[in-house]
């Protein structure tokens, strides 16, 4: 009996048509390159698997979810090629294309079809090491042409289908509407659910997900495979570690897939990640990309890395690329294969075998847990792959600035912890200088609360790794309580409470191009500004009347110091914070910043040795079980 070929990637279409999302599934360009509206493409959709072109129309499947990322399969899996199988009805032409790492497009094959037909193309993975995709175009003849179903398959005899399956683990905190919708989306895709043993939700909120109106549909679709675990709020690292721990102990699954709660997902992404992992040469972390939930064709995060000298995380590719404006065929950089340092835990598949070897998340509440985990896995010989064609839509960061609220503590502390564990640079490289420079910028903008949190973060690191589990329990309320001493920590949302600006005050700055001081001028400007902030008295009425109101985009470290008292809008435009210059606080925090950062550099080797020696114990199942109070279960 001939075994069924393994489907590597299904050609799929959005079940509920969304013009914003359609460019991720279809490129509705004609043979002459004229782009049609998304609404035309929506009219062609025929359910989840099909599309029907009117006579003389054309469409390309060179789109994010339906092109095949051949370079990633060639580099990371055991397969040497794929078979494209297309079932059609009607008359027209199918043309298969490939690209190389530079985005150069080449026609591979083409056939005429007429009537019901099944057409196959065998496509070897040669010349894809550095990049390249595969896709096909459709051209209708003088009658409509329909795709009934299309799949990218493993070649005969090549797929060793391990039957590997996954548990999906979602961590949620008071986002019941988002989370129950996500559960229903996953449960509504039967082909994806065939590879999923269980969907578990670690609920850390006060608004229980089981009481949300959407929970009924989630349970209807997922049935006994849905499990809700309620626990105290231990942040993302606590929720995802619980998901890892429960998956390992259940012994059902080969993988755990970590998902944020506030995402929408293309369920095929989960199936693709599992199938890709099943064919990887060695155990591999497989991550999904991130699109903007409110601007769905915007690719927000594609490939991310950590710069070794500064230990800053960031994008390796252009951010917020709009695939509606420049789709796959028009975007050369998308054709290159990118090797990443980590993938965000908005969607990340982790093999259970890796968890058993290297442990669970570091106990840091939020921030850097995902990046540190992939860096740790790499130290053990396991790669992370951000797989094209697997993605979620997430609320993007464009309307957020969590470097100035209570999360600043976790950004600073956890970046330093991750660097102590994994930085290859001597004495942490340029990290201490970057930290000091960031403190100075925050002091220039009179954001003393942020600096106080960052200094608390450094002092916490000096205490060593053993206290991280206990610190996780009450650090959040302590950080928030620290804000009571700082005026700028309070967000003023009610416009009636905004203080009156003086006559001729700057209400909105012109948003001019970046005039920041550079080169030798930067040094003289910084010294002059620091002297003023440290030793000159602010205006007599600074504490009762701001001199200006700066929009978020204009509240830059070289603009704000021009005022003694200023209102600054937050990133999402929902309120303002009031910053008032305080020479005493400036002198104190500037002195502390220099002292603490020099100490981190001076003690780097000793601290790094302590954290690396204790990494295995603080990430162990036993340590996490104690923190999660599971010892008696």
C-alpha cells in the first residue's frame, strides 16, 4: 500500500474575507503587472482551499502564506525537494516560478489545463542555500479557471513522518475576548487540530477566562482537548514555564507551541511549524512572524537578533513592511534566508527534548525570556528558525513605549541578566556605556522615575541569581509603588485636569527633522545641558505651570531639556505625563548611574560566573515547581 504523501504546506485562503489581509494570500496582479483591488480578489475566493478566476483574469500565489519558502526547507530539513500538486477545473494555464536570494525571478515550468485536472510539478531544492521561494501563477483562458485545492508535498520516499504532535500553550491575563476568539480559531481548523494533542490556557488574571462569553464556542470546538490552568500572575515567564512544565509532564507531545493571548492566528501556521519541526535535521525551535493586528498587511517582525557588543535586541530586516504595497515579487530582501538569534514568544514551537535538556524559562516575569531561551538553546547546539508562512497578527508596538513605564525595570534587569549569561564580549562590551548613556538621556528628559527603576534593576542583578524566583512574586507591585515619589509616573488622561499653559507656550512642536547634536558638538552640548540641569534653578512656577506640551514624537532627549516643565503625550495619545526639572534628583541619579554602571563592568566576570553556574538550577523543573507551588500536586 502506497503511503499518502506528507503535506508540507497547504495553499489556503482566509475563511472570512478581509481586504487588509488578502495580499498575504494572493497577489492580484495581471500578466501586465496591473494591480487589481483587494475586493476583486475577495470575489474570487471559494472557501478555505479554492479560488475561481473569471475568464481572461490572472493571479499570482507569490504571497506570504501561499508561496513556498524553499530556502528554509533546504537549509534546515532533511528534504531535497517538494512536489506541487494542484487540482483545477476549467481552462487556463499554470506557471511555476522560483526566486534566488537576490530576488531574481525565474520561470521553471508551465502547463495548459482544461476540464477537471490534477497537475504535479517535482521541484528539487537546488541552489536555494542563501534564499529563494517557489510559487505558481494562474491565467484563465476564455472560460473561468478554478483551483479546487493545492498542496506542497514531500517527495516520495523522502518524508520520514515522525508523527510529531504539539501542545499549544497560551498565557493570558485579563484578555478573555482576545483569548477565547483565538481558541475558537485554532479549534475550527480540523487539519491543524490533527497535529495538536491539547490546547492549554494558563490564566493568570482576575477576570477568569472560563467566565468569558466566548468560552462556550471555544469549548464547543476544542472539546476535551482544552484545558484551563489558573495560577497567580507570574508574568510571561511564569505562564510559559507552566506551559512547558505541563507539556513535559503530560508526555503526550513532541513540542509545545507558546502563543500570546492577544493575537489572531492563521491556524495553518501551527500545522506548518509542526511539520517543519518534524523534518528538521536536529531538534529546532520554530518561530512565527508577527503582523500588525490593526493594519494586517504590515509585517512588523520578520527576523530578529542580538548585537553582541551592546547586547541590544532588534530587527535584522526592515520593520513594518507593507505587503499590500510591495508584495513578495516586488521585495528583494524577502527572498534572502535570514538566520535569527531568537523568535518572540507571540508564537514559538519548542521541542520537548530541548526543554528536558536545557530547562524552562529564566524567572524574570517579562522581557528577554524568549531571547535568552534561544541564546541558551544555541549554546547547546540548537538553532531557532523564524519560518516564513507561519505568523500571527499581534497588537504592534507603534502605539506603545514600555521603556518609560513600570516595564523599564524588567527591560533593564533582564537585558543585563541575559548578557551576563550569554554575552561573548569581554566585560560585557559596550553594555555599561549604553546603559549610562540611556540614563543620561532619561535625566535630560526629567524622567527620574525611569532612571530610579533602572538603578533598582542593576542593584537587583548584583544580588545574584538565587533570588530571581522569589523576586518574581512581588517585584511588580514594588516597581509600581516606586512611582508614587515621581510626578512624571502619573498619566493624566482627563483633559480637564491638564494644567493651563502660559501664553505663547509651545503647544505642538513642528515635528522637524532630527536636529540632534552630533560629533564634537554633542560633547559640548551634553556638558552644557548637564551643568544647567544639575546646578541652575528651574523657573519659579515650573511646579505649577508647564512651559510646553510636546507630542510623543517630538519629546526627544535633545528637545525636552529646553524646558524646565513640560507635558509629554504618551505613544498612543491617550494622556500626558508632566516632567519638571529637579537639580537635586539630577545630581543624585547621575552620580548613581556612573557608580552602578562602572560597578557592573568591574564585577562582570564574577557576576557572569555566578549567573552561568546557577542557570541550570533556576530554570529547572524543580525550581519552577516550587515557585508555582506545585510540589504538593
